[in-house]
């Protein structure tokens, strides 16, 4: 089965981002693979690396949740359940944005 790709290229590695890959939106409007963000953040920490790792792990969990909600939503026909899962996905997207901003503060990912 071939991958389905988004319209974005990673702002760090320049490779096309597949829908199956965890990715996030940076404050400078670029889209990046989670793995690229994690690698760069861990190479450019501004302070305590344990704190940075905790935020990175939390972001990874939110991005995985988003992917899981999307997969489940495609299989659900009950409107009430779809509405609840859709809201849960939106909440995970909001959390991912907050965590991405925190990673930007705890590292020099935007300056590298």
C-alpha cells in the first residue's frame, strides 16, 4: 500500500510529509515531521533536557492521538459519536499546538 502525502514539505528535512507520519505546525508557519522536530530540539536545548524530553513525549502522545481519532472517525457512522470524537481530535490538535510552542521556547529549533 502506498503512502498518501499531504501538501506540505517538512520545514527541516524538506521531504514530503505523509499523512501517516506525525507532524506539527510551527509558529513560523512551517510544517515539520515530529521526528525532525525532536532531533533538532534535543540538539539545541536552552535548559534542562529532562523537561524538554517530557514536553516532546507529551507532544508525541497528542500527535498519536490525533492520528488515532482520524482513523476511528472514518469508521464511525453514529453522528453523536462522530461529534464527540471530532471534538476530542480538535482538543488534541489544540494541545499539540501548545506543546509545540513550549518546545520552541525550551530549545532553539527555530534558530537552527
